[in-house]
C-alpha cells in the first residue's frame, strides 16, 4: 500500500486466484472513503480550503506487490470556468521487510486531473497554459514508529521541472485508543521563481521561492468503525509565495474515514 501518498485505513478480505504455475497466490482487497474539511497535499490546499470527498481502492499481494487508485475533489481556481474538479491517482509498488523491525516501500505514482488541459484557468499569471498531470517515483524505510522517505518527479505539477520531496514521519499510540503522529517534509524545485516570470516562468512557486517545508501534527481515534483525525498543518510559505492565496496558511483539518 502506498502509505506515502495517502493513509488508507482499511479492512481486507483474503482471496485467491490460479496462476499459470497452478500455485494459488493470495491477495487482499481494501478500500475506504473519507470526508475532510480540506484536502491538503504537502501543506498546500488542493480544494480551495473547502470540504473534500475522497476514496481509495487497493489490491495487495502476499509477495509484496500492490496496485491501487485514489481520488479526491480538487479546486485550483475559484472561477467556475475551471474544469479540474477531480484528482485520480494510480499507483503500483512493492514493499517488504529488511529485518524484523525495518520495512521498505518503493513504487510509481501517476497524478491525473481529468478534464484539465492547457486551457484550464491559471492559478497565477506565471502558471497559465500548463498541464496539471505528472508522475513520481517514491520510496521509504520504516523502523518501529518512524519513517524516512522521498518522492521524485522529472516534471512536477504545472510542468515545473524536476522536483524532490524528502520527509520524516513518526507516530505512536496513546491511552484510550488515541494515536499521535508528526510529519515534516522538504519540497525542493528545480526552477527558482521570480516576480516577473522572466527566468522563472517554469517555477511552481511565486515571489522568488524554489523550496519550502511543510509540517503537521495529527491526533487520531478509531470509534464505532470510523477513523477520526484532527491535524494541524502549516508551511513556511506566505500568501505571496503561494499563488497569492491562503492555501499554504496554517490550518486545522478534520476528517472522518470509513473502511470497507
């Protein structure tokens, strides 16, 4: 399962199917649906700070291979002309254990925005006429409650060139069924932005930035078959650096998830 991109808390049912060698290969099917007060990805709102409905579906094989898809409402422009109202992610990967306490996960992830194209209204004058779809390779190592990971894109969101994401997560259980998680991520872009767009016309951020940090603290609780989460999320970006919007401001995000 691609824990890097989305945390899918799911229940599974074991199934089998015959392979060419007549050896039965077990796999698990899992899914979930979530309603959240916003969709924040790497600290930035993907839905104009509005409520988002989300859901995912995964198939995980006993040999460590997995494949899945995940979707969410998105809104990158408050204009009714924007057609990018949906994000669909498709991914596959492989995970396993190096030791009893150390595990790893590697994979490929494609971000698709159906209905969006180069005519989609711009987030900012510097982003006009750019494609939203992009792809990433990702990997992580986990030890007990901690995870170190990365993601790499050869041409990031809005055709903004090479991008690296380095992150660290740590979580643990609290009394009475609560959990607490910490996250910090460093976003590094190939192109530095400029106010005028000259020499920065391919940049993702605005107002002279080429990197930023996002971080969050999440309190979780499972109750009556539902998973509740309350997260404080922030970035090192101000409004001018973030498409002249409040999408990167500090926020409290609340979500409810149901596993199926």
